[in-house]
């Protein structure tokens, strides 16, 4: 299709997501903050909680290292393994499909203990998956392992986000989410 169709499709999906944001309604009400209570930034909030600090640091490290893989995977598929653009697209789609499956699996977790356990298991599985991808003998093997690594990444992302949000007071979630979002974006650029 060239570059025009994918870019137009991507732009259309952003319009749909933006439209969905206007349609959704929340039921949450925040209690007013007392005037004598200081307003803390996202970093100060995260530093107060060992769970938040560890979780945010972990996601930062994984984003930095995982984004480095995103930069070089085209060279792995096209140059090292000698596959064409269709296989490159299929391998990326396989990873993305794994992300969705992992997110659906993690969505069924209901306790903080299970989320912490699965966060650790998924981080280990994602690490192993990325190492195996680097050793892939052919693109079909890479595509299959990529699905598994994507699944681990989906579980990791959901568990991490859930832990961050459940360990943050409702009136502080926006500031913590902004900190995590900024960290993720900055580390993706750094990678």
C-alpha cells in the first residue's frame, strides 16, 4: 500500500479514540482538597511509596530496554534474517496480538498479590523472550516467539499500571500518571 494508506488509517484511529474520550462518562467524584494540605507533584508522590517507586523504576527500565529493541528489529528481520516487508509486518503484528492477549489475561487478576506475582513472572518472561528473539534462526521462529514476548509485555503493562493506580490516591492519580507518561515518552526517545 505504500505509506499513504497506513498513515491515513493511523490518523483515523486517533480520531476514533479522541471521539471515544468525549463519549465516555465517569462516576467518580473527588473530595475537595483542604487549603492547608500541600499539593505534591508526581515525583514526590512516587517517592513516598516504596511500591510506587519500585514499580515506576521497573517500567522505566523496561521501556528503555524494550524501546531499544524496537529500533533494531527492522534490521534483524530485513537484514539478518533476510525477510521481506510482509514478514516484518507479520512479526510486528504477532507481537501486537500478544500484547492484546496478555492484557486480556491480566485483566482477570483481582488481587494485589496476584498482580505483583504476575508482574514479576511477566517481566522475567519478557526478558527471556527478547533474548530468544535475538537468537532467532528464521523469521517464522521470531514471529512465534514474538507473540509470546508480546503476551508477557501485555501482562506486564496491565499489572504495572494497575499497581501504580491502586497505590495512588484518587486525587493524585493524574499527577502520577503524568509522571509515568513523561518518563515513558522520554525513555522511548532516549532508546
